[in-house]
């Protein structure tokens, strides 16, 4: 971006987010930042409260890390579930951890 937001545009913002990025990988930084920000906004829209357990069923990879950070960023408690468990086993963990199902 060659120019930033104008003072007028900034004055209309409710929240400002600064995400440090590596200039060598600007598109990857942007993609990751968008995913995290979108997930945080989604959690906020669902009414996730600080300290509330949020279940995470995701395979290994970058996506897992993104979701863990997004969940903890909103102050919730990440409860990861092993993707190799059966639905019944995951159900037990959901109940035991107090994760609300929606």
C-alpha cells in the first residue's frame, strides 16, 4: 500500500488493528491475518466469552495454529480434539470440557 488511510477515514473506525508483517511474504502475511481476524470476529459474533472453552477439531498444519491463536486471542480457552477419535469419543470430550454445541 502506497498511501495509508486519511485522518477522516481513521476517525470513523471503531477498532484499529496493526498486524506486523514480513515484507518478503506480504501476500502470505495478509492471508494469515485475514483468517485470524475473520475468525476472531466470528467468535465475537457467536458471543464467545473470556475463559469459555471452545472446541477445535482440525488436522495438523498451519490452520491448526491459526485457530489456536485466534481462539486464545479473544480470551477463550482452546480445547483441541484429536482428529483420529471417533464421534462418540469426541462427544465425551465435548461434554467433559463444557464446550457448548451450536
